[in-house]
């Protein structure tokens, strides 16, 4: 396991997403909902150091509002536990965009 893969794993774990086994030639990994194991996306291992955490942090509001992540709501629960004030603000901000109110 490379340092960047460990970094990617940790970044996505913070919002309730598990990095699965490599999907293609060890370059792309499936992202699974930690709550129900559904596939929620893919990520490549060619990110620069620090980039995975930045990406996940910049998507926090989208996870909080339910606009990305799993339909089971696990990422919404995780983001609420991480930062309740930011979670509530994101849900208000994106309520009119089809996210949860």
C-alpha cells in the first residue's frame, strides 16, 4: 500500500466512504458507502500529497446536503457528526437545489 493510497483511504473514511480494492490495474479504486457497501464512485491513486483531504473537505457541503454520496444517508450522518454547524449551513444553502431541507 502506498502512502497516497493510505491518505486517500483516510480522507474518504472521514465522511463514511471506504476505499475498496483496485478496480483497474491498481490505478482506480471503487468508493463504497461504509454504511451499506453500495458503490458511490471511483478515485485514482495519482493524486498529489494532501489533495485527497482537500477534495473531500471541499465536497463536505455536498455530502452534508445529500447531493453526493449514498442514498442511504450515511455520509449525511457522518458529516453531521464531524461538524454540526457546517452540516446545518450546507443543508440550508442547498435545500433549494434538491438537497434535504
